[in-house]
């Protein structure tokens, strides 16, 4: 039984590491930035599997905190992600963003303060948006 538990723990760690690796090599829809922040603090939290919902002609993606953020359809990539294994969740999607206040403040100070990358969530928080991906089998 202990050996079986060790195998499950090892699979969980390898799956989570593999899951984030699928974002390497993906770029924003305009190809200006990578979707994934790469190495460093918070990088493993910038892209993750989520769900989306349709509200009229708009799409909303759920953030890690459970907030919803509206992503314009022209910013969504409807493409498969190599290595992505569907979980069977309806409306499965992927969202890449940063939401820590320091990063948002630095982005405003040193980037473009009116950038369309800074988006409000439905609850009024802000994120710096990079990529929203809906694999073809889910739209």
C-alpha cells in the first residue's frame, strides 16, 4: 500500500510539472510575448487550466481566485496545445496572466499605463493578461 501511495505522489508531481511545461513555446495572439513567464517567482502560477463561459457574444474565463475576467474574442486563441490532455470538464480552457499588485504596479510604471493587457475582473480586481486558449474540442 505504501508503494502505491508513493507512485500516486510521484505521478501528481510529474503531472503538475508537465502540465505547466505545455505552455512553453506558446505566444500571445499577436506573437509579441510568451504566454508563460518562464522561470522565476510566480512563473508556475501564470498559466493554468480553467473553464470559460459565454455571456452573449463575450467570453469570460475563471481566474485562480475564482473571479471571472472578460476576454475579447479577438484575443482568444482557438487552438490545440501540444501535450494537453483533456480532463472532460465542459468549457475547458487555459488562461495566462499575472495578478500580483507589485507586477501590475511595475507594468503601469514602466510599461504602457493604458495598455490593453491590464484587464478588470468582474469583481473589480485587475490582471495583466497574456493568453487565453480554448482547445478546438471545447468550442
